[in-house]
C-alpha cells in the first residue's frame, strides 16, 4: 500500500505523489555503509584497516588506532563537525552553514575544513556516540579506494543494482522533476525553503533523495543478498554496539531493535531542517514501512501509528 499527501512545492501548489522524490538526511548513511562493505567484499578494504593509513595526512589529530569498524559503528571517539548530543538537530544544523557557504559543499573532501583539525574525544571503541563526520570520512575512503566519485559509486552498486530509478544525490540548484522541496520554520510562524540550511548536495553522512517505492526495492534487495553477500548482510544487521537503551543497538550503518536477543527491526532515520525520514525492515514478516516528509518533523507519529498496527499490517509506504 502507498499513500501521499501534502505539497511538494508550496508556492506552485504541486502535490506530493507516491513517486515524489524526498531527501532523507541521515537516513542515507545506510548507503555509505553498504558502499564500504562492498569494497570489503571486493577485497579492497577490511574492517580493521586504520583510517589514517587509508587517508594519510588527512587528520593529524586522529588516533592511528581508529578503524573503519569504529566509523561504521559510531565508536571512533573522533570529534564530529556537528555534535547531535549537544545540538537540536532540526534547528542548529542550519547554523553550520552561516560561515561556510552550503553551495561550496559538493564533495566529501569539501568537508575537510570542518573535520581536518578535530581531535579525539574518547578512546576508540570506548562507547557509542553518533557521528556524522565519521560517515563523511567513510565516503572519502570510498572515493580514495574505488577511484570513483562517491555518488557515482552509490549509483552503480546500489541504485542501479536495485533498480531504484527515482533515487540519487541531486544538487539542490538542479533538482529533477517530481522532487519535494524541504520546508523549515522561518521563525515567524511560517515556512521557508531549506535551500540555505543543508549542503547543496548530499554525501556520506546523508542527503540522498529517494521514494517510498525505491526504499522497498532497496530493503528487499539488501536482505535477499542481491547487493552484498548474505554473510556480510548478516554481520551488518547484527548488533555491534549498544546505543544506550536496553533494546536498541547499532550494526553497520543501521539501527537495530532487539527482543530476547533477536533483531525485530532494522531501520534508518534522518532529520534536517525541512526533512523528516524513517524507513524500516521487519525480519519476522518481511514487512517494509517508509515515511518521507518535507517538513522539520512528521515521520515519527506516522511511523508510531503504523507500528501500533504492525501485527495486521502489510508492506506499506507513505509520503507526507
């Protein structure tokens, strides 16, 4: 079942449809994780590789013991360029671009000005702390090892493989048709477009555009072993670190909900100014549920309602 409501472009009263492309914010970290795991599958990387060895002279204050595994599981201890534990994500993220032009952030290496001189916050592996910069660094590694631009690598090994024909890393100054504009609070009780609130194009830590239907294709391809070998997918979706709540854990680029030591939900989520996204795969009945929203918030309540109905629910996708 698919359903759409609301407007993709308010000024022109263009409605959202089930084929509308939405930005995903951090929800697309899963694509970065899959890209790294694809290079590992190809024998070009390993989880234990040192990040500073992969990217020599990039991060002078990063501990040499930080590995790709640490970045994938948010346990590196390396300081983030935007600390979500210290900031209100939907509001404060826009402040990052007040002094650095968002239109200049076109590739992973453009983030070096935000990350290069960061220092260690804690010992690698000590604990989980969500880290956007870590996934930007992973995208730098993808480019260095593969010799391909990060968006092209994702296109080839994920979007094309899954036939996700409506997905991509689109520049906000050249969006394709059927793409939702993100709208955020303008501080005066109204809405404004988020064009100055996020990087002009997405990258390793988030920002891909997709549709509900494409996410359905992605989850099924991933869990069926069409993108990565089954044993790699199994490791990706196995709890690697507790996130601080009893039933919640993190794998490689995915959040995991567990019950009696079994994974009952594999999911991703993202929130930026003008973006609210959630998508999940439920292994017990192979259900997929995705909510995409072009506002600061909106996906959580729809997701909660659906999960309350989960025992009788079939695969469902919603755009709002």
